């Protein structure tokens, strides 16, 4: 039903109550008022405008639940227009049979002078569906103290269980979306790493062979002016190609080591430990449980644990000043765990909770997305232990 926000259907103006006096129309419209002469009417019009602007269903009921006023929000919630609702019993029109007695009992309580707050009662709509409303009900008294009616303000409520269910569904959708994004990122890393290895690596290797061939030809050629300078230049270029080739290989391995896909997580971690030891001089030992040697882990778990191992070793290299690092990879009760322990400075609580600790938060979030758990403990002067545990079953359905 279309109406201005300043219109209100009332028992006094509705043909539903059988009034035929043309002086009372179904809709009253605001007209210019003289402030001095019509203060009462001005207040009444403002009151009705507020009722119509409210998002809550607002009813004026008699003590017997006869509907005397019915705002626009009540129409929207119930499906009943003002003409259809006014003059009818609210409990008979809008309540299921089992809710009528308790609602009438509360109306009697309010009539006696006790207001009601937060009364939850189902409303049966025009289409026979049920909507739960929370009602605040109080008396409306005239200037002489006589009862005009009972004002009931109803707000649609959503059951807590439904809210919790919707939140869980939303969280699950977010987790699935992030997991798909991470899988896509890992696949893109794999593709770029292969292109670096296959295209750039092969091209650089070919260039190195060409330089070696040119160097041999220069050595065999008859002596000529600047021959030594040319050989030196070729030798320098060959060294530059070697360094560039090593850089390409390291970049490809950092993006996605081929060993992780070809041989599995254990050998990839061993290679990572060897590289760390060569760069830092710190002893890096790794212990892989025997049962994991023959077990093909899901790609998500392998990638996550490898990235976590990379981040943890980077943290050791930057902050720990450790001389020894121990990595352990094992499985227990269907949960794969990577534990990294060092004998360095020991991570502090302040560093673990610092806003700029993006690496730690990244590891925690990566593990949480796969239904796992990340723990890190540090002791000053003794070292730090970090462990990431991931359930195999969680990765069965992405």
C-alpha cells in the first residue's frame, strides 16, 4: 500500500469500522497549521509521522486485542493492509492458536499497569508463514488517566541459532575462497618456476656453451692484436652467465622447488636445510619420520609446511643468531607436524604480538585455513620452538 510517511491508518478513519461520515477519510494529510491554535493537532501529526517512519511494527490495541492503529511497518511484516487489520482481533488475525492465550495474558498484565519488555511471540502472516517478533507493550493513558489503549512495538528477531549457522556458513565460504586463492597462487608459482628453469635456464646454458666455443676458437686462432683482451672478455662474460644462471635457479627454487613436486616434502626440506646451512654456517639437521617417506601428502599440506619452513628459517637467519637448528617432520593420529627448534636468542612475547609481525600472522592464518594449529614458544638465551600441525582429513575436501 503506497502512502506518504506522514499518513496513518487509524480506527477512527478506517471504513473497516463501518464509519460513513464523510468528514473522516481513511487517510489524514498534513496541512499547514497555525502554531498558536493547533498545537495539539501539530503534536498528533508529528506523532503519526514518527509511527509511519518507524521500521518497527507499531500497534495500538484495546485490552481485548482489537486493532485500533496499524502502521506501515506492521503492514510490511504481516502482509495485512490497514483496512484489513483495523477493527479485528490481533490474536485471531495474526497469532497461531498456541500463542493466543499467552499473548492475551500479557495484555491483561499490561492493562493492570505492568509494562512488558522483550516478549517474543510468533506472527502469522497473510501467507500463513511465521515471523518471530520481540514486543514491548505499555499502556496509553488519556489526560484524565483513563485507558486509551495498549501500545505494542514489535521488532523482527532472528533466532540465535540461525545467526550462528549463517556466520559459520559465511566463514566456511571465506575459508574455501582463500584456500582456492592460495592453491591458484601455488600453481602460478609452479608455472613461473618451470618457465624460469626451462626457458631462461636452457637459454643461459646455451649461451654459456657458445662462449666456451668462442673461447676455444680464440685460443686456436693465430696470434693477433687484442686477442688476449678478447679471451679475457669472453671469460668475464662466461662468469656473468654463470652467476645469472645460478640466480635463475635460486629464484625458481624459491618460487616452487621442483623437488617438492617430484620427490615430496621430505627431500624438499632436506634441500632447504642444506641451503640454509651453506648460507649461514649454522648446523641445520632434519629428521623425517620413516612413515612419511612412503606417504604422498596432499599438495596443499606439502606446500603449506614447506612455506612455513622457509619463513621459520628466514626468521632464524635474521633474528635468532643461532648456531644450531633442528627440523622434525612426523605424523601422529592423522596429523602431520613440522617442528623447528633453534638455540638462538629466543623470541619474545612482544615480538610475537607486534603489529608488524606479518610473517608470524601469515603462518598462523595459513595453518588455520587448513584446520590446523600453529604454536611458537621462546625462552630468552635458550632458543625458540615453532610447530605447525595439519590434519590430513581436513584437506580431503577443498
